[in-house]
DNA sequence: CTTTGCCTACTACAGGTGTAGTAGCATCAC
DNA sequence: GTGATGCTACTACACCTGTAGTAGGCAAAG
């Protein structure tokens, strides 16, 4: 039977979409998330609410404070960890071989040799360069 | 609401697992699929049967002939197409940027620069070599 | 203080998914 | 032919997911 909706259970498509908005918005309320959705993704307020609730159950977000009668949430699971997990999932499809995966990208023309080259250069400088970039992007708290 | 179980609808995890066995086995029966599953994946005969049935509804396999009273199935959806689809799905997570995806693989140490290098070489010879490789890998029919 | 409005906690429900049971027909070994 | 076996077609069912409605509470506006 399908997975239990407890801590670090896998996120569904819709849940991930909401979490994504949380990443963009930082600490935010249900309404803010709703408003941040594009026209064609708009759903009912309660739908977002339910999804946020489920995300909370799965430990992907947590409520941090209450302002007035509104609850503010904040992502716990980071974009990076999440992506890592999903990619790991995907890799199983390729027998755990990331090379096969990239190879697939190449064959289907999704990525080009030029792209790979660029990535290599970027990676080389990032790793071998000074020390270790720790700031990542400009995390404006909110 | 979730997707309809009609032609080329997305495959669920379990369905994909079964299809995978079909790829390995080639034309095969429900029992053969069941028997080919490893110890810890073993499920009831009827479970496999149901999954094969759903795969059929989704157009991923088709019944080719009947031997005795047993039905033989054959994959319609190829491993390659399937993978391509899943990767495309995943890419949306990375804003459609395959570079970000590979970048993630690098950062998490899932793939190395050496791997990329090897892939590039392989790709270069395959593409730029003679004319156009049309056989891909040794596609032994079945 | 009452009204108005947004917020939250439940509840709901149809369709998907994972897993399996049952009934009945087709075959094969006698 | 007859019984043993295995196969297929239904049926079942709990849990997940996507989406939303409802009731009731807090708080700002008047």
C-alpha cells in the first residue's frame, strides 16, 4: 500500500509545487502562496491550505509564528535536498548510473556537448578555485 | 484530479517496475514476470496480472499471442522513450534546465568530472564519427 | 459592541495505486 | 473423459492525491 503521510514521506506533485513557492517566498502565509501562483495554476484557498497542511505532516514546512490570526510557514526541506532526493529516485531508473542518465540527455538532444563543457569548467573553478563558496544565492530572509 | 488510465497515461512506480521486467524478458507471460522478480519484490500473481492489465490499458504493452491458455505480452513503449519521458518530467523541477540537473549531480558527487569527460568522448565519436549511428546499442530483438 | 472578512480546522469525494481474493474456463496427465 | 492445475476476468479495498466546501473563530472597521 502507498506510503504513509508521515515525516519525510515523498512529496506529491502538487505538494512539491507549493513547497517551491515557499522557497521563493521564504516565510509566508497560505494566502501569499495562493496569490503567488500563476493564473493557470490558481486553485481554491482551501486547496493550498490542505497541501500546506500535508507538507507540514511530512515535515517539509513548519509553522513559525502567528500574525493576527494568520499562520506563517517556512520551508524546512531545502530545494537542494529535495532535488537531490528526486534525482536519486530517478537514477534508479537508470540502474543507478548517472552516466546513463546524462547519456540519455545527450542522445535526446536535451543537453549538448557545449553544455557539458560549460559545466565542467564551472565545476572545476568552483571546486579547485579559492576555497568553497558558502553564500549560495542572496537568501533575503523576509 | 489524477490522470485517466487511457493511452500513454503516465506509469506508476509499480507499473514501471513490471514494464522493466518486460523489457528484460522480451515477449513474456504474467508468470514469467512474476518469477523474474527478486525475492523482496515478490507479490501475488494477481497483482502482477493487474499491473500488466493496467499497462495494457495505458498502451505500454500489448498481448501478442496465446500459448495454451496463457497470454503472452510484449512491451510497446520502449525503455528509451519511457526514460526520455521521465527525464522530461524531472527536468521541470529544474526549471527545464538540464544543466542545473547535471550541476546537481556534480555537486552531490553523484557524478564526477571524469564521468562527464568520458561521456563527452563517447558522444563525440558516436556523433562526429562516420555518419550517423542508427543501431544504437546491440538491440537483440526479442 | 456588532458587523465583516479573512483564517483555520474539519470534512468530503472522485479517481489513482498497490495488493490481493474469487470464480470459472482451458489444458494436460491419466 | 476426468480431475488437477494454471490462467484469465472480475471484484475488493485501503490509502494517496487533487480539489474544494463548511463551520466557527479572531480581529479590524464602524
